[in-house]
């Protein structure tokens, strides 16, 4: 390559590239929102523990002093997971506010 192959960006190209990077960053922030991860894990584990509670034998319930602990814990985990996912849906991550820097004179 020659030394004269330098590309000089125009203001429009720079602004377009910055906007594209900001959009990618906002998308990544929404994808990796902790509410989505925590809510999803609690729902999955809640389903598993609830099924374990439904299928518990009477001996397992008697061992827990008559309380079907797996069932109640699974229901609690499901409710917490649904809460996190509802929170994510009702209050989504706000997109970043573009900075309004003044050009230097």
C-alpha cells in the first residue's frame, strides 16, 4: 500500500459511524441487562423445583416437617423470575443520550 492511500473522513461519515456504534452499544446493553439474566434463571430453576415439589413423595414431605418445601420454594422462584422479567418489560433500559459537545474554535 502506498502512503497516499489515507482516507480523510468527512463530518457526515464520522457522525454516521458514531451513531452506528452508539446503536450497537445500546443493543448490547439491552441484551445483557441483568434483569433478563436473573429473571430467566429464576424462571427456569423455579419450574424445575416446582416440578420436583409436585412429584415429591410423602416421605420427603414428612422429612421437612410436613411442608412441601420444594413446591413452595419453586413457586417463590417462579414469582421472583416473573417479577424481574415484568420489570424489564415495563421499564426497559433507556437508550444512551447522545452527547452534545460544542466544537472547539
